[in-house]
């Protein structure tokens, strides 16, 4: 059974409805999705969701002998098929397979999800760095003063520290640095 693939335009925000309806009617339907994670603006809770990669479009697979565009078009959420002069244009299965594979490997995952994961990882390490006290030798790991060594003058709050840097341009400077940007020097 070889499927011919076609691209269908969906009604606004109806990609999931179209895929479900087409699948119920016996068609192969596929809508590539992006996994995303956002932080709620007030509660800071992580909200996970899947969104369509190509908003407003789904791929419909039909057998050569059973191409029923009118029947597929009547499915809930399907608006029209893309084509030329009213004739739907087939899409090669070789063009669809990389989408399947890329979604399976997570290549469409949202960058924000990766950023949140890095934040979670840094929180585990952050607890160790928060135990800084005045007089400790540190190195700035990021920012304009990266790789500069200094001494913690005082802890401003749980996220900031006042650091006396070694001579920069012939002058010893005191700068406020994020605690996350500091590393202890052994």
C-alpha cells in the first residue's frame, strides 16, 4: 500500500480537529508539531504544549485507488487542498518522511524548552554557589569581566555579590556581579 500525500488547508486553529476527523474517515493524516514550554507570567509554573509546526496545514495520505478529495474535504476542519487549477498536487513521500523523522528526534522542539532545562540544571548548582561569603577568591565566568579574578567584598542579596576585581586597566575595581556568573577559585 503506497500512499500519495497531499497538503490540505485547515480552518483557523483546526489542525488537530482536521487530523482527528481525517483519521476517523480512514485517511492517513499528519500535522508536524512543536513541543514548547513556557513559564506562566504570574505563577512561574511551567506550561507544556504541542503546537502545529505549519499553522493552517495538514498532510493527507491517500491510496492511489482511493483518492476521494470531496470526501476528505467534507471532514471537520478541512478547508481545501493545495493544488493548481483546482487539481490537488501530490507531495512525494520522500518529502514527508524527513518531517516524521525530525519530529521524532525532537528537532522541532522549542528553544524555550531547552532554555528552561538549562535553568533547572543551573538551579541545582546554584545552591552550592549561594554559600559564598566575604573574602572568598572567585572568578567571573561570564559577562564583560569574564575570566577576571577577584575577592568577594560582600553579598548584596541572594543573587548579587560585590566583587573587588584584580587590577583592571591599572585600577582595582568593585563591581556588582550575579552570583550565577561566579566560580570559586581553588
